[in-house]
C-alpha cells in the first residue's frame, strides 16, 4: 500500500504532541491498562505510549 502512495506522489504521515504536568488517577485499573497498552490510533508507529513518574 505504501508503494502505491509513493507512486501517486502522496505521502502518509502523522503528528505527535507531548504533555507535561500533574494528574490524579481516579480509576487505577483503567490507568494501568492504558499505561501498559498505550492509547490512540498511532500505537503501531510508536505513539500513544505514556511515560510517568511518581512524585
């Protein structure tokens, strides 16, 4: 499929964003699942991963 896009002169792409801040976690099980599985549609491209540290 990528070959077809390149041949037609089109490029595929996506954008990323970084957030920094504090958060409170009301549902620890849901947070754990998201932390280990990632979130969003671009996980296959290395996006959607969370890096957190305890204060």
